[in-house]
């Protein structure tokens, strides 16, 4: 509350400065007949700024929630401080000129600011005003989204209540019919008893036999009635439970973790060559880990960059999933990604694991439901202790649980990697099986996993041959050149296996280069060059050097576009969509509009980058082909960290100053949605600009 009061007080103080500057300017206007045009422009701009600030103050006073973007403007040396400084400069100059009074001699009537100086003040004030309008729009969008979610949740609850009411009515009708049927049966039995009583004396000699028959009949009737009642009741209950559970489980699990965990797994699975990485499933280390025969439950697969660790993780996940149907195992996984570390905190990792396991159970786990109810009642998110406790409860629903964590080394050591390592050890002590892949040399990982069971990961020859064969088969030109010439195909396989140095990534770039050749002789020359390529501490560098030479040969706009793409993919705080990268590389300094005609298409984005960039069609996202590409760019100064960060910040700021954001606040939810749809780079610019500045 104190923070809100402080923000409002700052706005009021600036409004007072605007009033003072406007008053001083009007005093001059009253003292002369022909005031300079720039003075009129300044007074007009001050009046508009005052109206915007009064609107901001009004909305801040009325809002029950914190306006995050507006409040971010009030930090030290922020925009609020900047506009206050600007206004104080203007006021100081006007006051110094007015000490002798604006009325009087010709000298006293001279406007104290030069035209160029006045225009600079107007320009700065206009920029700050636009920024306040943008912040107001951003907060309105956020509040509208929250309101929309609340309305959707209310509508969902209403639908559930309506469905429950309908099912209850149906159940009541069934019970009523059952009662009526039971009454009729009772009347019939009473009639039979009366008739039987009338003839009882005549059939007394058959009493024993009749009694036995009646008893048997009663047993059958009771069984039929019991089955009838139970069947109808179970059917009604099952229908109600199924509808309720499906809707409630989705709602609760999305609250717990909004992450769509299948995305990266599906992408890797599609790229992995079938039947590769099967060797790891036969190793004693893996078999002992899966059968819980090892001393510890931590299995660490370490390998050099590009060895195929991610593809191997995919094979392990597939194998464990194949066991779930018969054994009832619980399986979950996390693919760490250097571009999405903000979304992969220890808390988010645990909630994602819980969500994955929860969908493998027939109904919503009671522990998750209890945690949700408690946090909703208290209006907060669960803390890490509560989340981990819930994970423990959920794992007890399975005879054994397996967790796969890929590319731990991509998680920055300075972020929360130490907390993750401690988390993995806690999970292992609590009888969860953990499989981790990473490079072998991060010291903190080495030290933490020194007692874990280890597997050395290298690209195996049989996997490399399968991969090369598939790539040649899928490339029409390479397939045509190799047809009828088995020696050429065998030569390609033999040379690329020898050059692979245990790295799938190296084979990926090499076979791509081979498939780009147009004749058999060119293929032989390319193979000879690869064979003679220098090897050393960084075996991928010659391949990346070759790719960069190809990019530089393009020259002109193609080279410029490739470098812009690399700047964004190296610096982005999360994975970018195709639409976002198209906008990001099309922003021009001092230009405040965008045209769809400026956007490079998908084929161009890939073509100018010479294989160093990949696009995931399922999620429509774009990323560098491997983490080592980013390391290469920074190490060889293809991308300057300082200069590229400035470019990203400049692009974001320029985008947020576009004309579309000066149209004022949206007046309805439809306007908000329409503007948001037309500004697809808005979310990234608003969410991550501060992070890039820091």
C-alpha cells in the first residue's frame, strides 16, 4: 500500500510541476502580442502531458491491484524522475527570466529559450508522455487478461454446476422410477401371499418343497434387485464423476504449472533417427539404475558437446514410457534450455514433474487438490516446501518413478543450478530414480555428482551410419548421385565416421555440407577437405568457420539479416516464435511503423543462416542449432555481448515507441485483444526490456 501511495504522490508532484511550467509560459504569453510558435507548441504539449498524468493518477487511485508497468516507471533514474528533471529545467529557466517580470521593456519580453532548445524540451516531454500512455495500455491489457481469465473460470464453474444439476435431476428420476417399480413389486408379492394363504391348507403336504422353492426364488429376486439398483446408481455416479474430474483436473493442473511439457519432447523425438541410441539401454549402468540395483538412484550421462546427449535422453524417455503400461511406472522429464531459464526455476521444475505424473493417474490426486484449495483460499502460490511435499505424495501412487533431466549444463551456474543439484539429491534420497545428462566439465556438476553412477556418452558408429544413410535417402540430389555407386555411399559413411570424433552434431553439419555438393567429384573433394580439417580443443570450430564463411559470401542484405537473427537468438530471454523474430529483425532505428512487406519468410530465415539455426514447425519457434553455436559466436566475436545487448534494447524501445502505442488506452476488451493481436512483439518487449537493461 505504501508503494502505491508513493507512486501516486510522485504523479501529483509532477502534475504540480506541469501546472507551474504552464503558468509561467502563460505569463509570458500575456505580456507579448506575438509569441513565438515554439512557445505555443510547448504549452500545448504541457497541457496534453498534464491530462495523461491526471488519467494515470485516476486509474492508479481506482485500481485495487498493483499496476506493474506504471509502477516500474518510478524507480530511481526512471521515467518519472526523468520528466521531473526535464520540467524543473524548464521552470528554472522561466523563473530566472521572470524575476524582473515579463511585462516591461522589450528586453524583458524576450523569450528565455532558443527555438532549438524549446523543440528539444518538447520532443523529450512528448517521448515521456508516449511512454506513460504505453505503460497505461500495458497495465490495462494485463488487467483485462486477468478479468478475462476470471470470467472464463466463473463460466466454467457455472457450466460444471449446470451439468451437475442435470445429472442430479436424471439421477432423481431414475431413483423415483426405481421406487415406483419397487412399490409395484411389493403389491404383487402381497397378492401372491394372500392367494397362497387361501390355498395353504390344500398344499400343506407340499410345504417343505414349496418353502425351499420360495427361498430360492427370494434369493434370485434379491440378487436381481441388488444388481438393478447398484447398476443404475453406479452408472449415474460414474457419469457425474467423469465430467467433474476431467474439468477440475485440467483447471487445477494448469494452475499448478501452465507449461506445455510435451513440446520439446515431441520436437526432439521427430528429429531423432529411429533405432538410434539403443546401446545405452543395454549398458549395465542403465539396467542397474532402471531395476534399482545400483547403490544410488542417480545416473549421470556425461559427454562432450554435440555427442547426442539430448537424443539419448529422448531414447531413454521412450524406453521408460514403454514400461509404464505393464509395470505402472511414473515417468516425467525436463529439457533444460539456455533460452528459457526464467521459466525453469526449481519451483517450476517440480510443478512440471507433478503435472506430468498427475496425468498418468486415473483421477486428480488428493494431495494436489488439497494444495490447490489451501493456496486458493489464502490467495497465494505454493512455496517450494509445499510443492516438494506434494511431489512425494504423488510419487507414492506409483511402484517406481523415473525422472530424466537433459542438458543440465545449459542451466547457468550463477542462476539456481546449485539448488537444482540439491533438489536432485533430495529426490534420490526419497527413492526417486534420476537420470541427468550434461557436459563432463562443469566443476559444480562434477563435484555434486562425483558419487553417482556414470555413463560416458559418445556418438556410436552404428548410430552415425543410420543417421547418414537416412539423410542421403531424404536428399534427392545426394540419393541420385549415390544410386548405382555403392562405393561412394560407403566412402561418405567411412570418412564421416572417422571425422565425427564422437559428435553427432559434427556429423549433422558434415552430411549437410556433403548433400549440398552437385557432382560426385565435388563430394570427393569435400570429403578430402573434411578429412584434412584441423582438430583440437574445439573440434566444432572448423565447421562453424565454414558456415560463417558461407554466410559472409552472401554479403549485402543476406549477411545483415543473418547477423540480426544471431544477435536476437544469442540474447533473447526465452525462445522466440517465428512471428517475433520476423518483427525483431525488421525494426529500424527512428522508424515507428512496420509493414508486413518488410518481414523475411521462413525459408529466408533458415537460408541465410547456413544451418546454424533450426525451426520447430510444431511450436513455430526458432533457435540456434546447438548451445555451442552461441559459445562460438561470443568467443570468436561474431556477436559482441555489449553491442548486441544495446541492439536488442534499442529494438525493444523503438518498438514500444511505435505510432500504434500513441493512440491512447483501449476502451474495451475487444480493442485490447485486437491491438494485442496486431502487436505480436509487444509481450516480449514489455516483459523482458528491463532484464536486457540490467
